[in-house]
C-alpha cells in the first residue's frame, strides 16, 4: 500500500493513470468504468457488508440518506414563511367576499449525485497467499469511501454552525448539559425547528463528565451517570451520539472523525424526503440496486484493478439553527 497518509480534511487522492504501482489506492477513472468489468461476486459481497467500526451508522446520523435519481430537484423554502401569522382578523371572510390570498415563495434547486470511487491495483501472485484478497481490498475501499463521506458531512456542519466556546473540566466545573441545552434552544429560536441530534467526540464527552462530576450541584453530578439515551431525553432531542471512530490526522497520529472538542447540534431525520426542513441530507442514487458497485479489471496477465464506486451528494439543505460548542 502507498505510504502517503491523507491529512484529516484533505480529500486529495492520486488519479488512476493506468500504470499505478501495485497496492496504491487512487481515484477511480470514470472512463475505465465499463459494464463488462462489473464483478457480480464482489458487488454481492458489498450487500449486507458492515464496516465493523460503525461508519455506516455515523454517516446516517450525520447526513441521513435520501434516495433520488442522478438528477433531482428540491425546494428551498423561505424559513420565515412557515411561522407567519396574521396580526389582525384578515382571515375572517366577509359575506360575498373571497378569503384573503397569501403567497408562499421559495426557490427550486437542481442538483445531481456525483460518481465517487477508488481503485486499488493488486498482483495475482498475492492471491496465492490470501484467497480472500479481493474481498479484503473491496472492504478497505468501502471504509475509505465512507470516511471521506463523513468528513464531507462534518465540513458542511462546521461551515453552517454558529460556534460558541466553552470551558469544561475539573479546573472549571460547570453544568455542561445546560450549555448544550441553551445552544439547542438558540438553534430552535433561529430556525423554528428544534435540533433533533447532538453529536460529540470522545474528548468532548470526557470533558463533559469531568466538569459535571467536579461541580457541587446534585443535578449536575446525577447527569454525569446518564447514558446517551437518557441524555437525549433530558435535552429533548431524538438522538445523542458519541463518535469513537478514528481517521489518520497526520503522518504519525490519528484523530477523532467528529473532531476532538466539538459538540454539534443540528436537525436531521432518517427516512425523510428531499423537501423536509432538516439541515443536512445525503442524496444517494443506487445504480444496480446496491449502495456500492465493484469492478474487476484484468489490466495484464498478472495485475488486476479493483474499483469500488457509488453515487451521492451531501447537501446542507438549510443552514439555520445549526449550533456547535467548541470545548477547551
């Protein structure tokens, strides 16, 4: 495998030039995608596949999947119009008159899902030692593609969020959960829709526990023993989730996929449609019926390219109400 390590938010990967070194992962070349190379066994392998690291669940929590065609449209509604009310009695119809006519504006947005994929080149002699080598490389590429999708979703939430800095820890005990609750209420006041999900990395979760346990309030100490499900009930949100997955941050260190010190509050709904009022969605096109397609191309008598592709487009459909706490 290549020794080049991708920085945490650098999505640049080498191009597939057709003569890449054995084991090097590179961006798939769409011109090389040919139906004749579609591998039914490897594509079938992806069906029901699990990363074993919670990557699929984390991506769905951050950017719920919405199935669409390659080209699709969705409506960007004017947020304030959903909460308008008349300040007089103009909704009362006089005899012989018509009801008052009001107008709802909004704009239609056109978008498309992007073809994304990675290719790895393997030597057939390697399969003599590992008969499942192609499946292992297929799994490795899917994990890498999922991490890239997760980082895209986090980057969109970061760009949309209103950020507040907070200090948690034993040296500065505070009611961390009330900090989160205040941010949730502020987000609801901005968008009119209460954030439904709260996500944080392990470091932020640890600092939350430290600052609650260091306080002198019985309620704060009691909250430190809450599970994520109990905390969700306390905060009045659908889901509180903790991210423990890692990504290579530098050449020698790894970092939390969600970031070390961030607490994100946003609105997202699994199973929702393309026009619902959530903050972020992952529009997906399933070509062939599965989440991934796998291609197997015999480049030479000894070299094989394995390509994994999918179609998606992660969109911040509304930036209103997204909040973030940066914990120090």
